[in-house]
């Protein structure tokens, strides 16, 4: 996993460092005191879903298809605000039942920024350092929250540090955490709004995904061409990377969509 992250995840030194630190400490401990809880934050196309999928692929034989991996999307699974109490009960039962089947289960919560505030708190009993809940030992489970919330703030801080001539590799978690905290945990629109998960400090690792620069996008284009079995032509790589919008308006430093639209744009050239 460490090699794969270093080779295929572009422009995210902080992500590699945080994810590997979290996983290594957790998996090497035969008796963790609580489940591993990570929260991924950043703009579209910066690699949040990619990293969570990669992580699951290495931990479970069938990856995302494993019966021990559970993926939730608020739009698919919890669409109606008026049914929140029903969703809470279903979610609690689902997690309890699956942890009874396999204590090493993984739970991915996508688009936390679209989650109804209050819903996620139903899983608090499964995240803390208790020994047994509902007759289930759940301390070896993994929970990953994925969110675009905080992306704009991460981008602003990264830009400010660029103006201050601070290299990308020098950006620390301490540089970004206050901005993420304000945007994600203090926002009434966020799924984490007034959440006990935050108040009780149940998230072990907040993982910020930085905006991607032009040369990172070019790396994504090359990877995608190789993956599709297409010829890597420098002119095509350049054209695809140039066709993506960048910000801020003057400097055009960072991709507005990360690497999200690379695959669809490549199809125009073949």
C-alpha cells in the first residue's frame, strides 16, 4: 500500500504520511482500544475516493466487493430528511449486525457534507474506547468519512502558503487543521454539525487533500492513458492537462476539478 500510494497518488505527501501512520499503528496493535476513524477532506478530484478504495483493496481480499466492506452515500441511502429517525435505527442495526459477523469490518461514509446533521451521531457508541457494545467487540473496525467540506479552505491555505514560498512538501497538518475544523465541524450544513463525534474527539486522523497543480494533472493523464492501454503521446498529455480549468484567475496554479475529468477528456483525443 505504501509503495502504491507513493507511486500512484500524485501531489499528496500529507495524505500518504497520515494514512500510513494511522493504518500501521492500528493494524500492528493486536488489541486496539478503539476502532480506527479517519476523515478525508478536500476538493473534487484530489484523490479521496481513490485512496479509500486503494486502502480497502489492500485490506480485504475482494476489495470494495467484500461482504465486510460497507459503503454509505447520503443521496442513495438517506435521501429524505423527514425519515431521519428511521435511518438512524437502520444504520445502528446495520453496523451492529455486521460487526457481530466480522469485527474487522470497514465502513465508508461518502459525501459527509450532504449527510443530514444528527444522523451520523447514531454510530458514536461504535467509535469510542468501550470494550463491548450491544454484545459486540468492535475495536478492530475501520471507519472512513469522505467529504468535500473544507476543500475551499484547504485550497485557500495552500495558496497562501504558496505565496509565502512554502513548498508543498513542507505543509503540515497544523497549517490546515484550524481551517478544516471551522469549515467542517462548525458548519450548520455539515453532517458533522454539533456532532458528538467531534465533541468526544473520536476522529483519530483528519486527512487533508491538497489542490493539484498542472504537473500533477499531467501525471494523472499519463496514468489514465497507460490504464486504458493507449499510447502516451506528450502532445496529448499537454493538451488534456491544458484543457482543464485552473485557479486563481491570474496565476492558474491549481486544477479546479483535480484529476476528476481527465478520463472523459482523454476520449476526445482517441
